[in-house]
C-alpha cells in the first residue's frame, strides 16, 4: 500500500474564544490528494478548525504544518495561494463573474487572462458567456461554481469547503459533488469539506473526522460512519439520517 503523506498536520492544537475552549488538543493529518469529510453537530468547532488551516485563525497552542512546513513560516499571500477556501454563502463583490474570478490575482497585482478565465469557467461546468453576467443574477448552484472557480485561480494544493452544498437543490448538490471529485482527481488537490449530510460524507470523502464539542472523537475511512464504534457518533449519525 502507498504511504500517505500529510498535506496538513495538526499537533496538539488548542483554540479558545471568549474564554471558551473551542478546539481541544487536536492531533491528526489530512492526507495529500485525498478528500476528508469533516462532520459533527452544530457548534462542534468544524468551521473554526477549517479557518486554522489557512491562517484565518491561529491556534493558542500547538502546531500546524502544511506539507511538513510550519504554517507560521508562510507569507500570508503564499498561504492563501496554497490553501483555498469556499464558504456556504459564496460571498461575492458587486460586479461580473469575470471580476469576481479575477479577484485573487487582482489582489496580488496581477491580471487574469481571458483565455484562463474561459478555461476555469468551463472547468467548473459553466458557459463562457456567464463571465460577463452580474453575480447578482446567478442561481445558488452557479454562484457556488463561480466561488470554486475563483479558488482554482491560484491553483491551490489544498481546498477547504465549508458546507458549500447545504443551501442547494438536489441537482446542483450533485453537480457540486461531482465537481469536488473532479478537482480532486484532475488536479490532485487535497480537499477538506464540511457537510451535515452523512451520506455525502461517506460517498465523497475518502476519510472522515468526526468532531464533537471541540474534540476529534472518531477518524478513519469515511465508511466508518456506516458502523461507528463510539456511542456518541452512533447517536449523531442516526439523528442526521432521520
Ligand atoms: N469568534 C468567536 N467568539 C466566540 N465564540 C466563537 C467564535 N467563533 C466560534 N465560536 C464558538 O465556537 C464554537 C464552534 O463554532 P464553529 O463555527 O466552529 O462550529 P461548527 O461546527 O462549524 O458549527 P455549524 O455546524 O453550526 O457551522 C461555537 O460554540 C461557536 O459559538
Ligand atoms: Mg460551521
């Protein structure tokens, strides 16, 4: 069996906010080229954990390594380029799709070539003419695809996705799921994604981390969700499936 290399490694990571211990002694790896589903009840600390992976937040103690390099040794721009993030509401600035997709480069003082924009938009399954559309006129599914295209501009090695399908209809959900798998396979991007949908977590994820009250209480192949060992995970999975 091929040995897996960590793309991100957490070592005894703790995070507090307002005197609340939000993440408790997190240790573990997200492996290169794999998809890990991050699941757990609301308030468990999933989004907080994701934000630590690209420096939006910093731990109070412990260490985080990106490809075996201490996260603190990265320049912020370099870190954002390597580790992309997409969120549930796909925040956009006013303007066209092209304008929004260009943003990561504009912020670095660079320009996005029209041909690259065309490739990107087609890569996420949208028509080229959409580049000139005002982002306010996009459907939820299109918005998410644009948000993913914007993340791909930097050719990230790691992508963090926070509940990007939860507000979508079934068809758009499936399209985004397929897109996540395609990006993982085609570009070998390591993906960590948060979902409340256990079936999705099993199907799309190679691995899973189950987070509860700030602790990783079960981790392994995503299929473990079919027969969890921990009684709390059993209850959680049962509740989510109902
Ligand atoms: N900046 C902050 N200040 C105070 N408390 C915070 C802050 N950020 C998060 N929290 C708290 O930390 C806990 C974990 O929040 P987090 O958003 O990471 O949970 P989550 O697992 O993503 O939940 P959900 O599934 O609802 O998105 C929650 O109790 C939240 O209220
Ligand atoms: Mg969250």
